[in-house]
């Protein structure tokens, strides 16, 4: 089972969009059985595939819908009020993935408050109570039999939840806008990747697929920043040869009621679809090389 984590500790770099594209590409285009995991309390990844609800106890946060056909006797260990979320792994509960409208794609949604609560544990407890939990969940034999690929969307931080996702990953992608602040995030994530990779057993490596130029615009700032990265010794070998542009189509397909619902349903003449296919194909080739 391959576990892919797009990560950057800077917000607004298109991390969730990449997670969505990868989830749809592996499930729809390649026919793989995919589990999408939302580790970001903002819940945007979950909202793409499920009708998330406003948490009445915390109007700023979101909660998953009640699990389909929920029955307390049949669904032991399910979260509060019959709602299952990935946050349940931190509270001794069981996780029940939700089916989505896309064949082959299931999602374990976020629960805003419970994820934030998990991340607020004392520093002395974070290793046992947060860092290890996602890896233990993904190591379950039944889960490995059910899914070919896991895509994990992370929060824009280097906090315990993001570290937990990276520790559970087999592959990592760092999306970034070609601007000063996001690129500083790239350096931070490269350091985090190297630290984790050095701690791994040889049989369980963490492969960095690369740094993805995202929301790229044909302006001097973006061109110059990308060229600078390609000439920087510490970074140049990790810059991916593909990119995603700042195109309206990527936002339009995410709008409620949008038709088509996916970039991959657009006509072949669509530049957004062409870029998405190139990026996802490049990542897939790196994930499955040697298999």
C-alpha cells in the first residue's frame, strides 16, 4: 500500500488541490482503490467528497455527517453521535471510511475540534499519542488489503499532525508557489523529510517525489524564483519537471454543483486537464516504479 503525503508548512500553496487531483487520478484514471485521509482541521479535503456539517458546539469548525445506516449495535467504537473521523485514532475509537460518489474512492474525514484537541497534547506525550497513531492505523492488515493508495492532506504546519502523516508516508510531495514565503516553507519541509528519512529502516524508506511548482503564472517573479531553485545545490535535484498553472478551471470544478465535477472530465483540449494529467502521471510513475 502506497501512502502519499503532499506537505508544506506554508498555507495557500495548493496542497489540498493536489491531494484532490491525486485522489481522483488514482481512483478514476488508474482504477486503484484509494483512501483519502483529511488531517487538516480546516476540512476542505473532506468537503470535496462529503457533505460536511457545521459543528453546533464550535460554529467555526466542521464535523462529518452521520455515518450511513448508523446503528450503535453494528458500529462499535464509532465516534460521537455516529460520526466517524480520522481523529478517532487518537481517542481509542475505530475509523469507518465513508464511500464517496467516486467509485474506488473512500474518505476518512477530518473533525475540526477533535483534531485540534489531539494536537494539543503535552510535549512529553506527543510521540506516543500523536506521532505514532496514523502509522499504526495504516499498518492494519485489513486496511492494507482494501486499499492500493492512501492520500493524506495535511495542515499548513510542521506540528504533530503533519509529522504523524509524514511518519506514516511512503512518498512525499512538496507543492509550492514560486514566491519568497512559500519557498521558505520548501526549505523547512526538505529538512523535515531528511530528518525522517534518516530515521527510517532500510525496508521502509520515505521517498521524496519532489517539489512541485504550483499555481505557476507566466510572470517574471515566478520564472525567476523557479530558475533560482533549479540553480541552488540544496534544492535543484528535487524540482519536478512538471507544474500546475494558476487556472480558473481548478477552482471551478470544486464549486458546489459544478459540472463536470472533476478536472479529468474536462475535454482533452483543456490546458488544466493536460497539466493535471502530466503531474499525476509523473507522481504515479515514481510511486509505482519497480513494482
